[in-house]
């Protein structure tokens, strides 16, 4: 039996705010295996963002154990956690966090820039990551020359360029229209199914959650539901209109940019 990518046991997180203690997570146990695709849902303040911060090694639990790929990261040093984030975890956020003055390829190369990787290798790996999200033809476009969906694809390419075993996505479709959101979820499905990357995604949108294989729901810091998605949506089976509003706007913008 393979080692789970994520294994948390009786995890707790308490924030000390002056004289008040706030329990953000309470006695949470959860296992996520290789090549799973899990959607985390819950109201604001339910604990899902705190959990994502801990899973991403951006915060530490105050109780319990968190193992990533079989390694207990709960008490690792800051430098060790930074190395874990660099080599094992990819992050995708609602805001794309691209550098405006850099083109798509340069943005994707950023995680490799300070690792001493040869420029030719960086370029090759960045091009491969852009191909994986269907944006190889936009490699030399600036963020301002791309639609929101295309910018999010660049952000996803950047997140996978170092071949992480775990991809954490926090509301990645929050700024996108329906068609672009579906496309992004199709990319996550492909990365999960074809590349074997474990995906954990936070969303408020029930229709987005149904692209996952499993839904985990939180309330008041506790895990209250963990079940497979009964009728999973597959991007390849979605009937799409000729163009969404965003894509139409992108096409118009592209005509203005390119001769």
C-alpha cells in the first residue's frame, strides 16, 4: 500500500488573540492518498483556510501531527519547511500573482531562478509547463495581454514547474466566468489524472467542487463531512458555447495587441 500524500491526526490550531483563545481547527483527522482530488468546502471561519495554510507548510499546528509523503512536518524548522514548499508543493491562488513586466515564460521560470538551474533548463521546463496548460503559444505575452483564465493557466504552470507531488489551490476560479472556470478545472483534472499530482482545492462553489473526486466539509473548525463526489463532472464531457464573455473580450484585446 502506498504512503498517503497527506496524513493528519487529531490536528488542532489555536490562535491566541490577547486574552482570547480562538480554536480554528479542532481534532481534525484526514488522509489523502496519491492522485486524489479533494475539494474542501465550508463557510467563512469554518477552518478550511487554516487547514490549507498548515497543509502548505505556511503555518504550524498547535496539536496533532501532519505528515507529508510520510514525513512529519509538524515540527520542522523554518528552513526545512521552506525546502518542502519549494520541492513538494505547488500553490495556486484566486489572484494570479504574476509579475506584470515579465512574460508568461519568465513568470513560470521564477521558482527556478534562485536555484542555480541553467537558463536553458529553465526555459525548457517552463515551456513544458506551459504546454501542459495549453498556453505554449502565449509564452511571450505579458499578463496584461492575456485574459483572466489565461493568467490563471500561467499561474498553474508556475506551480507545477518543479514537479510537486501536491497541488494546493485556494479559490482558483473565484475571479473567472463559468467557461474559464470550467477550463481551469479541466486542467486540474488532467494534471491529477495524467500526471498523478494530488490536488486539494478550496472552493465556495458547489459546481466547482463536483469536478473533484471527493468533498471534505468543515464547520466551526471541525471536519463534518467526507464523501466521494457521486456524479463527478468531467470537463471533457461538458458542452461548451462558442465563446464566453471573457473569451470574446480576450479576442478583441488580442486583435488590438497583435498586428
